[in-house]
């Protein structure tokens, strides 16, 4: 059994990584959920596929957590997305939730 973190990469069907890359390329102010130091553990789809094929060939059994080894901050993830697109995006942080006006 493979338990993965958020899977990102080519042909990703959810569109998380492509969305952030496209948003970074557009530039301007980007609103991202706070806290920026929150850790995430994304994993590349190619790494998941390679590990799954290797384990199947080895007839290995068991449960495996497949995530980024140390995790990265969400801000670090955004910074990397913006850097590779050479966009002039700037990140603004929202609170973890937006309270309703009553």
C-alpha cells in the first residue's frame, strides 16, 4: 500500500502545480493562504511511479509513506514556482480562514 503526500508533476489531473506556475508567470499580487511557514510534503508523480514499479518488481509487501523527505514551507513552494516561471509575482498572505462579516 502506498500512502502519498500531495502528488505534483506532469499530467497531474488536479491542476495544483500548473495553476501556481501559470499564476506566478502572470505576475502581480498573489493571495496565498497563511501561515507561509506551514509545511507541506508534495511528491513528484514520477517518483511515486518509479517507487511503485520497483516495489512491484521486487514483490515487496507493506505500507509505505511517499512524501517529500523533509517537507517544504508553502512559501518555499510558491517561491520556487515563481522563480522557475520568471514572473514578477509577489505573495500576500490571507488568514487561514476569512471570518464572515456579521
